[in-house]
C-alpha cells in the first residue's frame, strides 16, 4: 500500500532540508576554494612585483655604473686634450644649432 500524501510531503520536506544543507556546505566550500585561490594569486603577484623591482634596481645600478664610467672617460679625455675637446664641443654645438635653425625655417 502506498504512503499517504502527508507522509510523502514530509519525506519531500526532509529531502529539501537535506538539499539546503548540502547546498550551504557546497557554497561554503566554494567560498573557501575561491579565497584560497585569491590568496595564491595575490602571493604570485607580490612575488612578481618583488622580482621586477629587484631587476629594476639592478638595471638602474648598472646604468649608474656605466654613466660614471662614461663620465670618467670623458673627464680623462678633456683633461688630457682640452683644446681638442673644446673644438669638438664647439663643432657639435654648431651642427645642432644649424639643425635646429633649419627645422624652424620649414
């Protein structure tokens, strides 16, 4: 003999209650997974930024060293041959002035 409609409704209600609990647990689990992945992504971004910052510091340091080397070489050249350096500087200035003047006439 079949159960009464009331019994079937009660069984359905119990099943719906269990389903609600399962959905709530699944939602919590998904939130935990999402939070964990967000934390992992955040850590990866921080590590990438730190690595990029370190590379930038190294490149800036190398550029500074090269700049100092160029400056020292130019200073040595000027002190060894001051007249030649003066004439070269004058020539470069003259050429640049002519280039700027030609650009203004067009």
